[in-house]
C-alpha cells in the first residue's frame, strides 16, 4: 500500500530533479507495477491502485495518459471484476 502512495510524488520528484530522461525511466518502472497492482488479490490494494491510476493522469505526459486509458479500458472489460 505504501508503494502506491509513492508513485505520484516519485514521478514529480524525478521529473523535476532528473529531467525528461529520469521521468521516462521512472514511468517505465511505475506503470508496469501499477498495472499489476490493479489485479492484486487484495481488494483494498486494487481500489487504491484504481485511485492512483485516476490521480496520476494529472502528473504525466500525454503519451502516459494514453497508456492509462488503455489500462482503464482493460479494467472495464475484465470479466473477473
């Protein structure tokens, strides 16, 4: 759970301190983790991951927003949820 709370501050911090290259490296790590956490067996973690997915849109570039939309669509079509 604490990991999810750190995604947005981490993206902001790395983007500010490390520029575009750091930002891109960070989202390459964060987004696959977020994708996995959206399907965690623990419902509380899944709910938090969905919240972070919604909130993170305001902190990332357009290409990541497109990725977020794909994750959202994947969730919408998940028969297990």
